[in-house]
C-alpha cells in the first residue's frame, strides 16, 4: 500500500501524475531597511552628563567712593570724639562712626551679616582704610586691648563692641547712679537738660 504524502492544505499543487505534492513555500519578503540613525542611536553608548557649571562668582560691588579718595579723608572731622573706657562716650562714638561708614558706602565692612569680598583689591584697600579710622578714634589704652595681627574692620569693630557690651551691667548701674545724682544747682536749664540727655542716650547701647 502506498504511503500518502503529507500535504499542507494551505499550499499544494497537483503533479503531472495526479498526486498532490507539497508546494514549495514562497520566500518571506525581506525586512524593510532599518533606519541607520536609529540603529546607531540604539547601539551607541549613553552620552555622559554635561559637566556641572562652576558656581557664579559675584564681583565685589563698586564702592561709592574709591579707596584712593577714602585715604585722604580726615576722620577726625567726622568722628570728633575719642572712644575711651572711662569717658562714657561709646554712644557718641558709635553714632559718629555709623554715620561715616554709611556716608561713604562702607557699612558692609562692619556688618557681620553682609557679604565680604576679601581678596578683591579695591574692597581690601577700603577695609584697611576703615581699620585705620578705627585705630585713630579710640584711646591708646583701648587700642592695646583690641589690636590683633591681620585685623579687619569687622574684627576691630566687633572687639570694641564686645568690650562695652560685656561691661554693660556695671555700666548701667553706674549710669543709673550718676543720673539720679545730677542736680541742677547753678547749671542753666539748657546745661542741666543736656547732662540728663547724655545719660539717657547711653542707655539703649546697654540693652
């Protein structure tokens, strides 16, 4: 008995002898050509992240007055008092000095919360000017206490302030006693009121 050939029902053809023979499978259509750019992107290694940009450097703001002009300022004309531990003139001195640094746009040199620009030549020269002003408007005895190597305007300012703040309790007791001991006597009304005001003006600096 003859074996029947296995025929695919989907693709068959009659042979000349009347027997069904398996039809040869048609060749599969070629795949569409791949996009060269897409292939390259798929196989290429991931690009490294861009380098981080350096932090922006903010230049020191231009001073209101050039340091060459500041060096010619006669500080004694603007701060006419010499700060002394025993003179009780800290309030006067501080207000005079605050006025002069504000007038010349130098407040950032004595403000701990401000941005300091050490390393900027113009800013550093202005800072040395302020240090010089501080040195020559305080008494020699006080200067011996606060002067340090490599002083900046802020370190001197903070040292002076610290001395007077540390002594504020004793100073407040002294002022209270002096205030209540003042009598007009033979002073004019103007002189008497001025004397009282000198004491009251010092109280805010003592907390």
